[in-house]
């Protein structure tokens, strides 16, 4: 059995997880956002993968909490292969060392770590890059993913580069920056284009959005800042701070919102 856990706001990490899974006949995909947060995650599959985006040079808090819930079965790790693949727009910072360190605290050994560059989804900094540039990144990512798949199949070990004390410093800064994201949803604003479709609430991985009777969202300050609500809104009804609403939105072009969202209630 090969379990692949993923967290993804705008589809980059999910897309790679899905493509990666095709290399293994017994791989199953599991959404971290849809797991029961009170339950342990038992590391009892022969191979376990974790796909996630880098936030602020570190690990999104939902992924950090997930890592802390991973436990070994009674007999220990016993040769089980655990790997992590992070996606970023080019600056992975200390994300992979954080994964290794959080798990090492409980004697869990991450055997292989990979970073794959994807287009940025961080809307407050910039809009979607031109399609041609995105496609170049996708082509490179495809090659990197193929190499990672071969390495995981062969159970090759690889660890992220660490330069002491720089990695310790980056880890510290990343942790501080990620802690500020919960309240960053104060920047979201709703314009009059909202049609009450409820997608933003269903796609939010943090259950941070409630809807009023008209189906209009409010944000509750336990945000991951994953950008899913803003980037996937089909009516372009969500704006951020003083950013020109004409700024181009981004989500992975081959992923649909339905693949990431919770199913609509009957
Ligand atoms: C809150 C936030 C912080 C980010 N921080 C970084 C970063 O430190 N370095 C980087 O290269 N990319 C950063 N990014 C970009 C994402 O890591 C990248 O676009 C990722 O592939 C998005 O994955 P997803 O589509 O699966 O959510 C950040 C994105 C967000 C939303
Ligand atoms: S996804 Fe957009 S249009 Fe749909 S309810 Fe949310 S804000 Fe309104
Ligand atoms: S409120 Fe929006 S940005 Fe924050 S976690 Fe939910 S979907 Fe992501």
C-alpha cells in the first residue's frame, strides 16, 4: 500500500501528487484538509508520501499539525519508506528541514525529500504569470517529478541541504511568519459580484468561511492564507486589500475546484 497525503490551495501540489500516483499501481490519494483533525495518522503503509506547498519558507500550519499527528505502529517504522515533496515558486526555505525535524522528534525518519518549483499562487505579491512562462515551469516540474518517482521506486534516500546556522535561522523566521497568516484574512473583501454559489466555503481547507442567508462569505481569522477562496471564486467576487481587482488570478489549469472542495450538501 502506498498512501499519498496532500494539501493544496490552488492545485499545484495536488496536481503533482495525482501525476506522481500514476507511477505506482497501489497509490491512494488522501486530502489532509478532509481528514479528521482529532485522529492519529498511523504510518503503516509500505510507502507514504506528503505533498504540500511552501509558505513563508516553511510548512503551512495545517500540514505542521498533520505532521504532529503521524505516529508509528507498534512495531516501529520497520523499513517503511516515508518521503515529502514540497512545491514552491522557487524559494523553499526551510520547509523540508521542518518536516524532517518535526517527525524526527518522534523517531520517524523521512527517507527522501524533494522540492519542485511551480507557479506562484501568492496573490498579495503578484498575479498569475504569463501562460508561456507557466508552461515552461510545468515542463521542468514534470521532469523533476519523474526523477522523484524513480528515486522513490528505488527507495533511494535524499535529504535537503542544511547549512548551519542558516537553516535554523530560516526555520525560526518561517515559523514566526506563518503564525501571522491566521489573521491575514482581514484583507479579504467581497464585491457585489458574489452570486452565493458557496464554493469559497466548500473549498476552504481551514473551515474559516461561513455564509450568510444569501450565501455571502465572512472570514473568521483562522486562515491558512492558501488563497483558494480568492483564486477559485468563479465570479471574481473576492478582492484583497488595496490590490487592483484586475490582477490576474491563478490556479493550476488542469485541476478543477471540485477536486479540492468538500462535496456540496444536499
Ligand atoms: C501564504 C503563502 C506563502 C508562500 N510562501 C512561499 C515561499 O516562502 N517561497 C516560495 O517559493 N513560494 C511561496 N509561496 C508560493 C507557493 O508555495 C506555490 O505557489 C505553491 O506551488 C502553491 O501550491 P498549491 O497550489 O498546491 O497551493 C507561498 C504561497 C502562499 C499562499
Ligand atoms: S465563491 Fe465567490 S461567488 Fe461563490 S459564494 Fe464565494 S464569494 Fe460568492
Ligand atoms: S479563508 Fe481563503 S485563504 Fe484562508 S484558508 Fe480559507 S480558502 Fe484559504
